[in-house]
């Protein structure tokens, strides 16, 4: 039986992976207390002690705006740590699957980004995630880098969908950015896809980048409207009466974000033999699960 080391097990995707990965092996899940990604020695020690066949790195520094002021910490977790994990994986012959982001692109395209497109991150977060990708490509023998985007889930507090539910309960009116476009993606679908990729690939010789998001396109405004419509249908307590679309310039943030960050899922769909679920269908499923909790 394969032994799988899962990092970031308390995160949105990590909590789903704890369940989905059990179908392909024994999962040893570690959180930030058990694996300090800012400590190269700790990373090496944990990997050498566990001796996994597969490492799934779902841990990351994800505070996009805070990263502008915490560049060293973000780089340690997103850039240096994945590189060390790749080196240690080589030493024990383990396969590495690492999660990355749409923020490695600048959003200048108007067609879905391919795995082969030129990267050009706009902010510190994207720069540190790209550094992690480059470190893995340089040091890794066998790996998949899976880029995803606009992640939300039933676990954790810091995702857009749960923030909308909280604000929609307290406020009658909200203004939401309508000129940033991407593909909202349920953490469960990411975890399921990672498990399917690991089941379908030849893990002895793969060195690939894949993209995965839910299918379809939305702005943050579109997503907010969908959240409120689906949540009202389910019976969530909401006071929201009006949602106003605004442009990015009206809601300045420390970090610049790509205006267009839709990722092409064709390569992943070809590998797995099916297309990603439509974002609105997955949103409805997630909200139903959350309502039943």
C-alpha cells in the first residue's frame, strides 16, 4: 500500500484530501504545527522519518494582501519549502504533487491560460508561488504541479463564499468587484481531481504542470449573486437586499490581482477522460453541505 504524506492538512483543500486520498493509500496528514515549512531542517526530518511514496503539498501562504508586507515569510513557505520538499522526495524516490495558483499569470490574456503560457505574476504572493514552481522544476525528478484558482470550501473561514454568507447576514447592501474574472472552484473537486491524477498517471516518470478549476467563468460579482441566490433557496439567514457591481479601482487592495485568470482545463480533462464540474453546480453542492453541517 502506498504511503502518502499530506501537508497543509488543516487547509480548505487539505481537509478534503484527507478523505479522498484514502482510496489510493495510507494518508499521513500533517498540519503547520507538525511540519514547520519555514524550517528546512524540520521539513527534511519529517520526510525522512515518514519515508512516503507520494507527497501531496497542499500547504501554502495564501494571504494575498498580507504577502505584500510579509514577503520573506511568504517566500519561505511558498518558494523555498516546495524546493526542499522536491529535493527530499528525490532522495527517497517519492512522487510530489504540489498545488499552485492562477496568480502566476498577469491576467493580460482574454482566452484561458494554458500550462505552457508565459508566467508573469503581479504581486508578492504570485511571485513566491512561481518561485516554488521553478524550484520544483529545477530540483524535482517526478512531480505534478497543479494550478488552481478562486478556491472555496466548507472548511476554514477565509474564503469568498463564506465571507459573502457572513456579510449577507449582517448587511442589506454590498459592493462587489465585477471586472475580475475567473473560475470559482470547490475544494472538494480539487481534492478529487488530485486523487484521480495520482491514480491515472505513471508516477515513475512524470514531470508535468496541469490546470484544474471548475468549468465556466464568473466575476466576483457574479459569484456573490450566485451565493445569495443559492443560499436563500436553501434557507440561510440573509438580510442582503442589493449587490452593486464596482470596478477594481473602486476597491483598492495592497496586492494587484489579475483581471482575467481563467485556466484552461483541457489537458487535465484529456488525462482523466471527463470535464470539470460546472462552477455553479459545485457551489450549490458546497452550500448544501455547509447548510447541513
